[in-house]
C-alpha cells in the first residue's frame, strides 16, 4: 500500500495517462479540469510514489518479426543437486533471456508461467530445447501457443 490516498482527480489523471502516455501536461490538465501547475505536481507525486512506473511505446510484435506468442509453464526440481536455491537461480537466469517478456511465480502444480515472444516455431523450439530444457533446475515444461488474440489492453480499471 502507498502512504497517499488517491482522490478522483488522481484517478482521472491515471486513467488519461493509461490511454495516452504522450499527452502534454496542458492536454492532461484540460482533460482532468485542472490548471497546468497543479496537474504537473500531481503527476510528479504519482510518479514519485510509484503509481506511475514508467512511460513506454507499445510495439506491434508481428511488425518487428516476433509473430509467435507462447505461454510456458515451468516446474522446477526444488532439490537440484547443482544448487541450494533452484528457484532463485531460475528467477535470476530468466532475466537474461530476451525471448521471455513476462515471468510469474505461480501457485499450483507448476512453479512459473512464462510469456515468450519469438519469430516462429523454429525459434521457439531452439529456445525451449537449448535454454529452457537445459536449465539445471527445470524438470517439466508445458507449452501453449496463442492462435488468435481476442483482447489486449494495458489499462487497469480504476
């Protein structure tokens, strides 16, 4: 939890910036019915308190040649002979793999869920066989391929 409460104006600011992070301060102030100076102070406070993590451009994966999206469940050997901390080792190593665009520690039968974005099935196969399956802590891997995107958003309901 943060040490500040969000009021309606803060929520409006966050909603507008989620829709368009490139709004000028003047445009944002107009949309949330503030003058520019108080609007900028609020945005800076929301950034400083971590409500706004960063500003990015969202890239079309297919247009840059990364048209295959896969989700992979990973199960680890928690008592791997090569390390006393296989989960920590895997979490560290996954940071080095550019194919993995998201990684979550999970509850249930599997330990991690990876979102992998690659060029094609051959690229995925190389990554799975040469990297994932060769990781000393990995004992099981299950892959699922996206056939069609039904919904995509980065907006959180506020």
